[in-house]
C-alpha cells in the first residue's frame, strides 16, 4: 500500500444524525460510510503490528504476514476498496477473536462454533489468519497487478473474492488460492462468476455462497438459499424493486448504491413475515426472504439499509449514553411492539428508526403507487403508526442519550409524530393491518389497535417482571387518535 492513514474523526455529530432520517445520502452520512470502510485498512495494519508479539514463528502468523506483505505493495485506494467490503469486516472480526484466544484473553470455546467438522483451534486459527492473501488477490485483480502468494491460502469453504464477483468453490482436497495474473490462480477449486443486479451505476452481487458471510448472517438465524429457482425469483424481484425505487424514490436507490456490495435470498419465511437480516460486523451484506412482491422487497431493503446506516453512525457516536447503557444490547428486558421476545434498548432504537423510514416508504407508495401496492401500504401503515407510537414512548421513558443521541431522539420523535398525524386521514382504523414480522398478535382478525393490545397482553403474560412501564406506553399510544 502507498500508505495507511487513520480515518478522519471530524464528522460533526449534529450534521451526522440530522442526515439520517430523510431518504438519500446527506454529506455527513456519506463521510461516515467512508470512515467506516477506511477503518478496515487501519484494523488490518494494527493486526500486522500486534500478531508477531504472539509468536512470530507460528505458521498461521507467518501466513498472515506474508499476505499482508502482498497487500502493502498494492495501491492503497484499491486495498481500501477491497478491505471495506463486508467480507473484510467479517474476516477481521474472526481475526481479532483468534488473536484474543492466542493472547489468553478468551477461551478457545469462544470461537469453536465457527469450526468445520474435524477442525480444532490450531487449524481454525491458521485458516482465518491465512486468509490475508484472499484480499491481496482481490486487490491484485482490481488493480491488474500480478500477485504471487508466498503462503497459498487453503480453500476449505466456499469464498468470494471481495469486489470482483468471482467465487471459489473447493472441489478437491488441498484446494488453495495461489495468486493472480489476469485471473485467479487456484488449485483444486472452481472459479465461478456470480450473478449481479444493476443498481444505477452500481451492481449488487447476489451471493448466498460465501461461507464466511453466511456464517456472519447466521447470527440472525437466517440461512441463505442456493437453489436455482429461489435465486432466479429473487433476482427478478430485486430488479423490479430497484425499478420501483427509481420511479418513486430514487434517493433510496442512492442509499442502496452506497451501502450494498452483496445480498442473498434466504430459505426462511413464515406465514406472515418477510424476514431479513443485517449484522453490525458485515454491513454492506444483507439476507432477505424471497417475498411475494417487489414492493414488499422494497420495504425489506429500506429496513436493512436503515439498520446499516445506524450501525455505521453508532461507530462514531453510540447515541445511547454508554455510562448508563453500555453497548445498549443488554439486558433484553423491554417490550417491542414488533417482537414476541424481550428486547434491548438499542434494539428499540433501531426499530424506531428503521420502521419510521419504512412508514415513509409506504406513505410514498400510498400517494402514488398502483392499486395493489396502495392497499398493502394502507394495511402496513395501520400497524406501523401504532407500533411507532409505542416505541417512541418507551425510548422517551428508558433512554439516556449522548449529546448527539438526544438531538437524534428529538428528530426521531418528531418524525414519528408527523407520520402519525399525516396518516390520520388515510382511513387506517378501518384497514385490515398487515404485519411484516413473524410475531404473534394473538388475534387473527380485528383492528390494529385490538391486535396491538392483544400482542402486549400476551407479552406481559410471558414476562411478568419485565418493563413495568410498558403498559402505560401501549395505552397512551393506542388512545391517541
């Protein structure tokens, strides 16, 4: 690399959170994403400095440093492009976990759930640390630079070369990545070009095959779908969804272009739910159930891209005051109108933000969509306006904020109030609500108000000691016209 520089920290908090709610890419949000992606370069350099102290002669550390030496001679901008993909962040997470185990800060059991059958700590650590060469080869391909790996990378599971759309599938024992010239040089594996879908001047790769990304997405309990029928259906719907955005909300298309490297369809789907998932350690990659229509996939895309933005922003400012809440992801003790299980405060913050933007999407479709989509918009908004009211009350009652977080909450609370006011004339009380999540409302029929009361009553029966203020939040939200 020509150089490795620390990302700028001068993003103003007020501008950062102020650009989150509207659709589109505010300058501060774009800067936050650039900073986030630059962090991957900083982190891999930090590992290269730290790992030798854990045993420079170890074969796994030698393999890491050999791959890093190849990275270091490639153009810095291309290395940053490759490392800033979701593959880079997922891999770095595994690297730091392995480093913590080697340093004695964690037990081997903390990484055992990632092992392949027959693996142990030694072989898994070698697999993880040896993957530096994967990123060197990807950067070599993108910069048209010859790469010869001194330590070939064993290909034990299917993996994608970040940013290239090329996927490696081991087919023989001893499969390995050796380097690249005009194409990857491999042994014992197939090289497959993955399908992609145009998104403006960008392409989104459809990749349910990379074992490292799907392992990360497994934290959401969603498994990628790989059969041709599901892939074909998903690609068609994704193209239609992007066309719908281009017609009605082109600013969302800008967000997708900024955010997504890869997406994948999943095998999971419930009788009413449209599940999807994004993890904080692999933003830029999300998994989606194959939904019944392009407009439903649009909701899922707005949902997941919004989670991704908030994850990136919370790398800069946690919004929730860590002196009171730590990471905000524990304890799981609060009522969420979208979930059957108790949720952490950060989960409610994400839900409030994500579903406020989802509601704005459906309001746009209600105003200008085709008849079938307008009916679905009305049904979704019937549920959302009440759910948003509940979560706004809970955040106001429970949260302690950073300075930027307090400003963000005021904006978010105002946005939720505006959504509820603007949809008051949509005839939502008479609409049959539609729930996009697989949470049980306890009622198969009835108004959104009745079903929300039933949902909370069932939650309270299961969680007698948790969140005593939730009853007031629900009552107040459902009483407001």
